[in-house]
């Protein structure tokens, strides 16, 4: 079914005036439609990356609130987050005897006082 409609519209991509044959046409040409689609997909990827970063920041904020509590003993992971080093650095310090850790079930825990003493020496 052909249309006898001729509408003057502005392209949403390049802002050129064109004659549209339907009421829903947004772009003056196929190339403008492809460029708009590419920009839309790129923006979707950027928004996904931003939301992923925000969710990671929320997770980090949750771990920081755990560390801000007044716990006397910390797990190896919590101790590493408190100091700002990797878990393996804490493990090496325990193995070398620079940091004292106590086995607590299947975990090792470190006293907060021992961590503070590392920086006082």
C-alpha cells in the first residue's frame, strides 16, 4: 500500500530537512539511521559500564563499613582491605613471622593490635 503523504521533517541525526513518506520516519537516509543506531548502542555500553562501576562501589562501601566497626580480630581478607594490600601480602607476612595470626576453625584471624604495631615499629 503506497502513501500519498509528503511531510517535511528534520533528520534527528544530521538535522537536514527531508521529505518523509510516513509519519514515523526519523532519519533522512539509511546512513543516518545506521549512525544513530551505532551511537545508541555505544551509549548503552557506556551506561552498562557506569552501572557496573556503581555496583562495585556499593560493594566496596559495604566492606568499608564492616572494617569501620570496632572488631578486635580481622580475617586475612579484612586485614588486607584495612591496610590496602593484597591477601597474599598478609599471608607472606604471617609466614615470615612479621604478623601473628591465629587459626580459628578453617580461617586465620589477625588481631587489630598486631596490625597497628606493624606501623609503630
